[in-house]
């Protein structure tokens, strides 16, 4: 998914969202190794704000990388420690890993990206680069 590089009203954007994770995250048995998470993207005058719905995780388990204009956010499920003192009768909690990638526009200041995790939401701030403002100036005639 791109930030600022695609028009969200185009058909190509729809296909990119649908097939972004296929087939690179599928194993030989056809099972998805990483689930996708829902993402909200907001824009302000000075930044983009990404919100990933990721409840039940620890902030230390997220990996956020920027390389060659690609922002990658991932979480991998850690192996569970088996407790021998009791037997699990039913287990409905499912915590899967995920991986999302976003192509960053050249207007993003990748050196100033910030992230925080609060109340099940991973929030990522993508500040825009400062634009050189052309200030009109009066030139005196000598």
C-alpha cells in the first residue's frame, strides 16, 4: 500500500489492497503465515498518522523498519510456554503474526518517524518534510 502515491479511487488501489500479501506470505500448504491487520490512515498538514488494530500484544514484539522507501510493520507470534500444572479444555484466543508494508512518498521525513502502542492500537507518526516556503520579497531600486 502506498502513502500519497496512489489515488484511492482507482481500481488498481483496490487490487493492491486485496493482493498485497499474496502469495509471498503463504507457505507450501497454502496457509497464510501472517494475517493482516486493519489500518486507519489520517492526514494532517504536517504528518500522516497510521493506526493499526493490534490488541493483546506487547510493544516490544513489534518490528518497524524503513528501507528503500518501504515502511514495514510486523509482529510475530512467540512460542507459548506449556504449563504442566493444568490442562487447557478450550482455547479460543488466537494471536497471529502479521506484516504490512507501505511505500513512502518522498515527502515523508523517514528519519523522524515515531511509534507508540496504547490500548491495543499501534500508532505511527509519519511527519512530512518541511517545505521550503517562498516568501515574496520587495526589492528596492537604487
